[in-house]
C-alpha cells in the first residue's frame, strides 16, 4: 500500500449542518484534526469560504465568496505567515 492509499483510508469525511437542515461545512479529519480541502456554506446554500488544512492549520489559498458565488477575497496562509491579496 502506498502512502497516498493509506492516507486516503485514514481520512474521515465530516459534514456539519445548519439548524434548518442545509449543509454548513464539509471536509475531512485526520487523527482528530481538520485536514485537506474544506468548504463552508451560508444558510441559503451558497458557498461562503473554502480552503485547505494541514494538521488543523489553515494553509495555502483561502477564498471568501460573495452571495452570488463569485470569489470576493483571496487570502494566502502559510503556517504563521498570513496576507491578503
């Protein structure tokens, strides 16, 4: 088994829901920490934010979306360094 195959087996799919039953967030957990790509949604179902986690830490490009689904803001996360574009 390759590392990629083992890693995929260890990931737990996670979904969180708004009180009205619509999807609030979805992503993966690895050993109790947020891992990989995550998305958050507004109560009306439109995407609010998306980005990646590595061992519970935000990494890479994070996008905040406007109510029409278009990217509104892009933030770069790299460990403790953070900056808006």
